[in-house]
């Protein structure tokens, strides 16, 4: 089964939680195209480099849709990179 992702690449607003003991952040809500999506689960998080810039990539879900969010540590801008409904195209 092949899951199809739709490339979005649009800036979004994100509300997050920071855990100082663990030193981790967790996206809680995202606003995209005027709609708020509550995030129910972080599937995984990893970091990549783009030149000198560190990008944090978060794969999250609200139970119905899966999102790939990118946090640029230089600009502190969030980007919704991809979205999927988890079903084959």
C-alpha cells in the first residue's frame, strides 16, 4: 500500500509546549488557511541541516490527517511541508 502525500510548503502558525526537564518541544496546534488543527500525537522528530541552518522536522497527526512541519531555527518560521489523509491515492 502506497500512501500519497500532498506537498504544501506554506507558512503556518504553531502553538507548542516546551518541557524544560527533557529539553523538548511538542507542537500542540497549527493554524493553516484559517483553520486550527489540534495535534494529538508526535510520530517522530528529527533535525537536518541546510547549510548553517538547523531545521527541525516534526511528523504529527490529529488522528485524521498527518502533517510534516518544519521549524527553521534561524527565522523561527514554521512551514507545513506535507499533508496526508493516510489513505492510498
